[in-house]
């Protein structure tokens, strides 16, 4: 598969939109709740005034009709008070003081609150998100929110990552709506452009996950990210085996080929009924066990990989850019700076330091 994409320069069809995050209640839903409550309170006051109409006097014709009650209620609730209709009995005045006055205050607060939500609050939220966008750091940037990107974000959240620390960039509004519903920060933009990646402070990110749906686009994105963020770990999904080398040459630290992984599962299932099941178990946080990559702990230095303080089963260490398996002599003595890959039970209660008996790999 040859790369045919070219980097977009100059004016583009997609310019970066401001960073945004989903609100708990939609705008029109909030407005409907406020108006519904205000109308209910006004209707309740109309019924109270109609029930107590004998205590009201109409200075125009001396007769208080239902239309007069509606009119009196509205001018009373809005504190207009023309004086043409007024309460004259002691009971009517007590109702105005004890019942209508609190309702009047409540209705005023409802409308003031609506003005705050739809004018001040929305402006404040845009300003706040702009400030967050300017100060993003140690966040995870997901470039492309197709099937792979959505699965990756869902798994990150399952593993305990705060959705507020995830930024999703995609040109599709429908896909961004799904990411926004998950609680992520989203931005509608083209990930191949420098200015869009700079808008999400790509150089300050903890990690970048690339899944553009096409190998040429994904590799172009990797090139752009590596140019702007030389030290940020990049993981990319490619589907053609001959593009894996290109992705690494572009600067990707991890290249994931879903087709190859599927083949591994199929081949494993042919050698044993439970191998594919165990591999899927390892890959998902919802399984009984999970793979963990971490730095060696100070108390583990000098000990073998088989005696990890976490109680996990050590599989591999990475030292000076090379990988060493648990059977190799390098794993007999952990050193400062080693990266450990281990298997741990998904249930933390199952691990208790030296007393834990981790599941066998």
C-alpha cells in the first residue's frame, strides 16, 4: 500500500474549533425544566386567587372574573401592581404575604437563573474551556475516533483514566458527539495540520493514540506529531503489514496491526481452546488478569523478576533499549531504570504483596 496523502497547507476546509466538553443537561432540556417550573408555580397562584376571589376587589366594575384573576396573578407575580385589583380581606392579604410572595421570589430567581445559564454561564464555559486548552498538560490525545479509537478510549476509562484528561480530535461531528458523551474533551479538526495539534498542546501530552482509519493518513499524522512532539510516546493503528515499518520510521513507538492480532488469536485457538480467550483476557481490563508496564520499584532492585513487590508475575524487563524474558539471566537481578512488564489480577484484593498467588501465565 503506497502512501498517497499530502500534508495540507495554507487555508483548509476544517479549522480547529474550540475545545468543548459535554454538559450534564442539554440546553433546551434545562430551559424546558425552568419554564415548566415557572408555569406550574404561576398556575398554582391562579388557582389560589380564584379560590379566594371573594377577598379581591375590582375597582373598575366590582366583579372579579377568571380573566381578572389571571390578570391580577400576572401583575402580582411580576411585581407590577397597578392597583385596579387589590386584596381587601385579611385572608387574601395573608395569602399574598405567605404564599404569593415566596412564589414571586422563586419565579424571579428562575428567570434570572435562566438568563445566567444561557448567557453568562455559556460564555463563562467557553472562556473556561479556552483556558483549559491553553494549559493542557499530561493529557492523552486521541487522533481519530473510529472503531479503534472509541474502543481505546472506552478501555482507558475502564482502567481508571479520568475522561477529562482525554482529548479527542476528529473531523466528524457525529463521532465527536460520542466522545463528548463519554466525558472527553473534543475538538473538531484535521489532525494532519500543525496548528491543530498545537491547539491541543501536543508536546505536553502524556501519550498520543493515532487511528485515522487509513494507513496513509495515520502515518502522515504520526509524522506531524513526531515533528511537533519529539519526546511524546505515539501509538498508531495500521492495517497493512508493509506499512508497519513506515509507521515506525515516521516516529511511532508502538505499531498495532489489528489484522495481525486477529491472526494471532486465530492461530492460538487452533493450538488450544483457551489460548485466544486468555489473550483477550490480558488485553481487556474487564478480564480476570491484566498486563501492567511500570518502572522497577526501589525495593525490587537487586531482586529477581520472579519476586516483584506488587505480587504480580513478571514476564519481561526492558533494559538499555533491549527486552529480556523472565527465563534469561538478566532477569535474575533487577536494576534501577528497568521497565517491568507483569501480569496482575484485575481484582486488587487478589494481590497482597508476597502472600499473593498470581494466576499463572
